[in-house]
């Protein structure tokens, strides 16, 4: 009888220990799942912020490119900037930097911007090269936003450098493509617009 009485508390203690161990394991798993959820949420928020920065930088480069090209088309110095376009599939240099003519077949000149491992410095014009525009001081980017302008159709017959006193045929349409980078260089945003000065 004494052995029977002593065995009940041992069984009861073993069940209590097993129950406590199971509850402790469940609390640890719940804490790990909560931590994983919080870290995933933080990572999503950071990536969204990076994407937003890249978009805003690309937008700034697009506006800079549009303003620069419209000003070049309206000025008497358009002969320097818009007079000569490079061969198809190529981009200009010097005063024609960032001006490209699309290839008849093949990828556009800005397509390497979509690859994370591509060298982007060889393509396009950095923000502010011709206009002097700059990003705000608090918006530091590792890679400055860039843009290229592609001629979509040739200038109509009779088009020459703009003269404010005469009515000339309109300038050719141009597609401006801009890329912006987040603080992480792999995060990019690409924007395009079509203008006709």
C-alpha cells in the first residue's frame, strides 16, 4: 500500500513536467514565429522605402532630361546639342551625350540598366550634367540617376535650329528614359516619357 501511495505523486510529477515542457516549447515556437514575422515586416518596409527612393530619383532624372531637351530645342544653341544624332543603336558623346538612336532590331540602349550587374556609368547622362540640377542633400544615392533620349522619328523636312522669329516644322519626337537607384544599388526604377519640342 505504501508503494502505491508513493508511485502516484511520481506519476503526477512526470505529467506536470511533461505539460510544463510542452507549454515552454510552444511559447518558444510562438516567440520565434513572432520574431520572424516582425523581421519580415521590417524587411518589406525597408524594400518599399528603397523602391520609393529609386522611383523619386528616376522621376528627378526624367524631369531633368525633359527640361534640358526642351530648353536645348528652344535655344539658338540647338545646333550643338540636337543637330547631329548618332548612328542607329548608338549614343552620342560630348555635346550629344545621352542622345541615342534606337537600333532597327535589337534591345534598346538603356536595357542594361535592368540588369543588377551591369555597369551603368557608360549609359546616359547623370542628373544635372547640362542643367546643374542636384538631388537634395539628405537624399544621398550611391549611384546618381541617369537619363537617355532616343529619337523616335527623324526631323521633318525643313527642320533646322529653332529661330524664335520664324515658324519651323516641329522637332522630332523623343523618348526620354530615366533610371533611379535606391541606397541599395540593386533596387532600381525605370521611367519613360515621350516629348516633342
